[in-house]
């Protein structure tokens, strides 16, 4: 684990107020439930589909497929 003194040297001073968030103890605790937390209810037979996240031109799509094969 990195010592706080080392981290303070690496991270700019304006962000030092956030150092505590990344300590091991803080990162292992559960977040407090809030009133705006809610479940995402899905329908009975819902199955996520594999789809393209963004559109590619034909040449770019072919390049991508070639890259993925290798």
C-alpha cells in the first residue's frame, strides 16, 4: 500500500481534501442508502441484447473485425 506522504507528493494540493476517500478503510465500507436509490425492475423474460455501442463505417468495421481476429 502506498504511504499517504508519497501520495501527497504525487497529487496536486488542490485535491488533498479528497485523499481520505481512497484510503483502504473508506473503500471497504458500504455506502449509506439514500431515498433516491431505487431498484431497476426488469420484465420477466428480459434478455440484454448484444448491440453496437456506436456506428462504424464499413471499412472501419472490417478493420475492427480483422484486429479482433488477430
